[in-house]
């Protein structure tokens, strides 16, 4: 009897070829690798084609703005006026509203009554005040000069008085005296009276200015403070520095936030002036932006009260702007006061100049 031998492991399935199977597997692996290489190549191409430009656009070549406030100013509205006819304390200023060469007191016919009634702008009112101050300083010399002229006329003798002298002494007079060769005494008397009147006018004007000018100055200060609280607006000047590689532009709205304590603040809405010419900032360029607020009378009452309280005090303000890419930028902090930031710069420059001088550079 022959022993049993299991020949199943040595049998081959019908249609199965081990060599062919190995070649098919190799081809599949090669094709899979090719597909993977193609996918990797495509991915790399997509990264180079889209991701890198996007990265350059939003990061490498993006505009980089820095905002530095250089000044905050508070000005009166152009429509803010002072009707000087409404205040008796300002009556003295009518002398200077449209002064004649001889500084005579003007009547309502000499002035534009409508302007005096409706009001003078604060700049013109202060200009009239400065004229009054200057005349107050000049009048003592003018009084002395006219006193000497009057004494000269009073010292003239009828016997030696001539037509030429009469014409010469008539020159400063608004109304000339007729020379009467028959009655020189009357001519000299009329001439002396005119000169004495001229002297009395300047003496009276000097006394009026001494009596009423301080009152007018105090009244204008009060009126100016009232107008500032109600009819003023803010102007903010800022340097806009673009250190990026792409041009950009800023939007018209801006915000000035005034910090008045921990968690407390007042927002002042601003708009960019001359938007068509000042909004664009070139790559690696600088522009000066001027921002203005509306008149303070349009603010909510609580905001207006806080602004009037803290203006000029030791609180800080910061400007916020937005560019066309919706990126917001904040500025340096600056004192909420006019001229204080410039004073800080002047003091810093003075220290540098003093240091240079100590080193012998100046």
C-alpha cells in the first residue's frame, strides 16, 4: 500500500500565474507612485501659484501704517459771533470798528449796523480789542505832542501872524480856519480853540479807555469761553507713515478717544479733510492727514460736558483710523490739550541742544 501524500500545496489554481501576479503588482505600485508624484507636484504648484502670492499680499507686501498725532487744536466755528451792540461793556470797541484817520467816535451811519447787531467774529472782536490796547499805549505821547502844539498856537502874536502860518497850523485840523488879515485876533482865537478841542478829545479818549477797556477785556474773555464750550470744533493733525511695500488709502471716518479715567472715555468722531488728495499713502511713503470734528453743539450733552471739563487737563487722547483693507490703526497717545505736545518736543530739542553745547558742538 502506497503512503498518502498531500499534493494540494503543490497544485496551482486554474488561470493563476505567480510571475504574472508579481509583474502586475509592480505595475500597480509604479502607477500609484506616479499618481502620488503627480498629486505632490500639483500641490506644490498650487502652493506656489496661490499660497505664496496670498502670503505675499497679506503679509510680506501688505501696507504697514503708523499713525502719529502731531497736534490737537480747538477752534471756534466760523459762524460763532459776538453781537457787540448787545453788551454795554463792549461799547468802547465801536471806536475802532471802522476808525477814521482822526479816531473820531463813529455813529451808526459810519458802521455797518447789521454786522454789529448780528455779531462780529471773535477774531475781529479781538482785533478791535488789540487796537484799543495799542491806542491806550500811544495816547500819552499823543497827548503830550498835542499839548505842545496847542501851546505854540496860544503863543502866536497877532502882529507877526501870517497867512503862511495859518495854513501850516491848519494842516492837522479837520475844519480849517479862514485867515482874516483884518482881524488876526479872531483868527488866532478860532485856531487856538480848535487846537484845544483836539487836545481835549485825546485826553477824554485816554480817560475812557482807562475806565472801560478792562471791563471790555473781561467781557470778551467770558464770551469767548462760552462760545468755546458751545460753538467750537476739534482739528487733529497726524503723520501717516506707510512702511509696507504696497500703496494704501485711509477711509474718511476717524475716531479720537479721550481717556478720562479707568474704563471711562469720550469718543469724538472725526472726518478726513481733503479726502481726494490726502487719503492715499504710497508704499514707503508719508502723508499728513487733517481730521476735523463737527461743532461741539451737535454732541450729546453729557459728552459735551465731559469734553469741556477735561480739555486742557492731564488726560490723554488717541486717534484711530481704518484703511481700505478694513485694517484699523491706533496712534500714539497725546495730551488732550492744545500746544502741550509741541511743548514736549521743544523741551526735548532744548535738552539735545544743551547736550551738544556741553560737548562743544554748538
